């Protein structure tokens, strides 16, 4: 389940008007993703500058101001993320790639949630979590940091992400950028790019 679907399921489960949630995100992010708003708690959370309880309280208060209904803030992120699902197909593809000698890295913007280290065991040569390094996608610094950890140049790397602004930023830095929309399309692109049958 992707980000938009998971957030939609969470909003329905909490009886939160989706329009109100979108309005809060626009207040924080700007009218389009990547345009910085005056105050951006999401970016602060991703960089580790804002702790989860503070973010949850702020989000609950902002939603309540739009809807007029009280929102229980404690555990809000945990309730939201329970609707996200891992992609077994993509996990298997990454494991196949690494087994064939392709260097792999996880570059993720964190939302204060714990990452399942057992799931990622043996998948990646490098793991970069935004909240641990104080940087976030799509800023250049976190891409440069990841490349330094991999000891590779951008032109030697493919970057896969489901958010287009991150992909465009990576392309601007010289990566081969792949906008992930579904497994079959992404896997087919990687098969061609690496001249290997990574998809199965």
C-alpha cells in the first residue's frame, strides 16, 4: 500500500475529513510538494529536529482547527503507519540485486517510526535514514552523503522512489532516476538498466 492509499485508510479509520488533512499538508508544505512553507513540521520531523510526540500534538491540533473535532494526538503516527504495507516483490528484487554483486542502499526520509531492521538484514550495503543524519530528500546533501558511503558516483547509480520530486532531484545530480509507480514497470526498467533478470 502506497503513501496516499495508507493515509486515506487512516483518515477514514479516524473519521478525519481528507480535505482537512490535505489543507494542513498544504499549509506545511506549500501548494506543491517541494515548495517550502513558512513552517514545516514534516521536514523538521524527517531531519530529527522535531520529536514524534511534538509532531503528533501539532498535527492533531492543526487537524482539529480545520475540522472542529478533537483528534487524539498520542500514538497518531503509529496509527497512521499501521496502514502501510511492505512490498515483498521489491524486497526480493533488492535481495537478488545484491546477491548478484550490485551495490544497494536504502535512502529514506524517516517519520520518527522505527524501521524493521530484521526485514532489511542483508538487503543493503548502506542505510541512510534522514532523521539519523539530519538531512532529507530531495536535498543534495543527503544524496552526496549516500554516494560517499557507497563510494560511488551518481552516474554509477540508479535511484528509485515513489515521489517524483525526489526522482527529479536525483536526476539533476546525475543519477538514473526511476519513478516507482508499480512493481512490474520498475522491475522491467531495472532489468534493462543492469542487463540482468532482477525481476524474477
